């Protein structure tokens, strides 16, 4: 008893003299309250069987950090060391390296045993999910924007419904909304633009406030700043476009050099690649379609590798094959060319040959003119070959349910005109006497055609339509078809929009359009005014090159003469002459008969006179 009392007194005195208690050591660590030393013995923690992690019955009123060893395996606890967390209000198990506890968070080495719909990365409350790299925000999931990538959408203020996936995407965006940027440096300059979509490295890189643009591909729509509704699909498609709207480039380098414009469409790799001035409403379809064209508007070019285009072209339709051969060309005047790049007529079909074939077994040529050779004229028709199939002849002729108009020579082997009485309401027989008088009033004129390029120096001996119209108007009609006439036909000097001429000109106030030629070909211009030596035109965006030759103005009242009508007039007049000749012949016959009778009477008289003279002499 004395020993126990002494030990207790010793401990009490020890506590009064120092704050540390040492067991098996005389120098307890100064940072500890209790320092237990041992070489082959351990500290045995109280062993308690918990009923769960929230059990406060087995250990009533547990203090914060109170430690026990749980021996039970029940509910959500397993055997092992636990400590009480007052903040969490539960027993928390100490980690066992040999048998890790079930984690409620994501492990740095990955998790297993996940259950779809139960386990997830994110929050269960209305708080954003944030990802960082090098302690820099690299991803944000919130209710207004979605970001995943370093330095993406970092300047955003009130922009909504944006999606940025990749590095430096939408980095300058402040108020722009509903934009999608996927790749690297996509829409990097965008500040206020809305509803833009960019995929690929630096797609729509320069866009500031443009809207509704779509760029898919490396550097697609790279330079566009304030454009609207453009679509670029393919690497570097519409790359140099700075301004403009509703342009579409589909294919690598499609419309790559176009700096601005509206409504241009290019489909195919490098389609419209060379167009490098502001142009509108061009359409290119096919690989390298439109190669060489740098300026022009409202063209439609279809076909891969189209070649031989002038640098400037407008209002043309060109259809080519895959080798770039231009098969059909429709120029700015609506002229259709087949086999020619520069049609001169509403339908201009050319044969790539110097002579006609001598024979054929099928319809080989229709409305064709040779490029060279000895054939005269610009449009010669060669058709109607016989091609028998069974009992049928399948030859093809030309049929027109209306008028056929040619400004050149029309050569045929035979003509036949409908003249059936069943299609006519007969009024009367022509008065041949009056027809003869009318015919005598007509003049036959020797002349040359003004269009020397078409007719050369060939002399003609025919009538003049206006002169016939004054005498016999039913033989003259107006074509009603708009065409250009060579009423100027001379070189001109250009001073801005004014053309001046050495020779005086005379055009009507009703003349609205002018046909000219420069080194690129035929051009149609609108007339704004004229003097006896000049014409003012509307050049619009046309740039004329080289020497200028002015052909003439457009008319719709080009007069034609019905030579059949003149022939019929001639027949009627000839019939009148025939009547007169017949009357003269009858009169001559009567005079001849009378003369014979008079000669007979004279003979009888002379014989009687001789007899009388003979009797008197006796």
C-alpha cells in the first residue's frame, strides 16, 4: 500500500513539473503529451464492436478524434481502426494499404467497380465543374457555356451557350453567344459574333463580330472578320475572305483567294481558287473549276479542270468534261455555243474540222460550221441523213414551229413551202395589171454588207427592205427578235465611260445596248447617252482591255423581205405582160392577114391596069 501511494505521489509531482509523460523513457518528446517507448511491445487500442459508422450508443458522446479498433463487420463498417469526426458526425476508417477502404471520390490511379447511373464525375449541387492544368483553369462545365482546353473562353463576360474544346479557342470572346469552337485557336479573335461554328486549326481565326458562319478545316475562313452566313468546308477553303456574306466553299482551297463578295459557291478541290477580286454570284462545280478566272460575276462553270478561261468573265455558263474541255458555252448575251468558246449567235455549233464528210450513215452534224476551210458563212446546217431501221426511215430534219432567223447564209438543196388551199381563206385573184404597175416601182440595188468580217467584199444585187416597204409593204416584216446591227462598225477611243469615234455615228434614242469587242472578246454594255461622235455607256464593274471595236446597237425591228412575195408579184406582173404580148400577137396576126389581102387586091388591080393599058395601046 505504501508503494502504491508513493508511485501515485511521484506521478502527481511529475505532472506538476513537466507537461510530457514518458513510459519506458525519461525524456519524452517535447511535442507530445504521452511518449511511449518499446522495442517489442505495442499500444493496444480499445476494441469495440460498432453497429455502423453513425453508432453513438456503443460509445456514448464520442469526442472529436476519439480512436477505437472496430471488431464488427456490419452495415457500412469493417474491422479496423476508426476515429470519430464531429464535423462529419460519423466514424471514419483509417486507410489500410493492404486492404484499402472503399473510396467515395476518384482515385489518382483510376477507379474500378463503377456503376452506370450511380457513379459519376461532377457535382450533385448547382455548382460548376472546373478542370485545371498547372493550376490554370482548362475546363468549365456550367449552365451557360462549356469549356475544355487551355486558355479557351477566358475573357467571356456575358456570352451564353458557347462551346470551346481545344487550346486558345474563343479566347477573346466577351459577349458572343451560341458559338462552337473545336480544335486549336478556333474563333480566337471573336468578341461579339454569334452563332458561328469552327472546326480545325485556326478555323474562323480572325472573326470579330461576324455571325452565322461555318468553317470546317485547317485555316478555313481564316481571314473573315465581319462576314455573315459563309460556309467553308475543307482545308483553306475561303481562306482569304475578309468581307462578304453567303459564300460557300466546299473542298480544299475552294475559293481560297476570294477577298470578298456575295453569293459565290464553289464545290470541289481548288474550285474557284484564282478568283482574287471582289465578285458576286459565281458558281464553280468540279475540281479546279474556274482555274485562271480572277475577276467576274454571275458565272456558272461546271466541270473539272476547266481551262482556257480569260482572266475576266461575267454572266457566262460553261459546261465542260472532266478533262477540262469546254463542251457548252452560254455567253453574257444568251448565245449558246457548242464546240466554240465564243458563240456569235443564239445557237452557234462548230465542227472541229476543215471539210464536210462525203457520206454518213447517221445524223452526225446539226447546225455546224467548220473552223476553217473554203466554206463561206458562219452557220451551215448539215443534216437529214438516211438511217433505215426496218421499214422506217429515222433521218432527222430541222423542224421549227415558228421563225428561223439567220444573219448569215442559209444553204439548202431544196425548199418547199406549205400552200395547201385547205389552210387558206381565198379572198380574190390578184389584179395582174396593178401588180405590173407595182413591180415597175421596185428598184434593184447593188450593195456591199457593212459587216465585212462576216461577208467580206461580196457584192449583192437585191432590194432594200425600206424601199420595198414603201411600195409593197406586205412583202416586208419586222423580225421581232433582238439582235445587234453593224450601224457603227469602227474603232473607238475610251475615256472612262465615254467612247469617241473618228466617223460620225447615228443611233436612235431607243437604242439601249451596245455590242463592242476588246481583247477578251465580245461585251454588251448599256447606253446612257450619245452625240454624233461619242457614246456614253454604263461600265459597271467591267474593265476593258486593249483596242476597242464598236460593232453596233441592239434593235428588235430588223426588217426582212419576203422574196417569195416578190416572186409571186413578179409572176402576176409577168402574166399581165403575157396578156399584153398575146394581144399584140393577135393584133399583129390580124394586121398580117389584112396586109396579105391588101397585097392580093393590089396584085389584081395591077393586072387589070396592065390589061387596060394594053387595050388602049391597040
